[in-house]
């Protein structure tokens, strides 16, 4: 089952940057699916202060 990660790149998500919730679009997104388990879509976000963080932004059934 192929997942289109492009659809995740166009949405904004709430992420926590230095204790504040900020709405950001991911810089990059990829699928993380360990063997024998359901997968998740991980997004890479760049906070306004320069920090980068990862967050699960979707589930694969």
C-alpha cells in the first residue's frame, strides 16, 4: 500500500516549540513502518527559533 506523503506536506500541524503551541507546515515527511507493525507518517518541522523537531502526523492502517 503506497502512501502519498505530499498530502501531509501541504497541511499545518500544531507542534510545541519552547513550551508554545505553533502551527507549522512540515519541511519533510516520510513513512516509518517497522516490520510486522502498523506504520506512521513522521514530519520534520523547523521552529521559528531555529530548532528542528520530529512529530508523528499520520497513521497508516
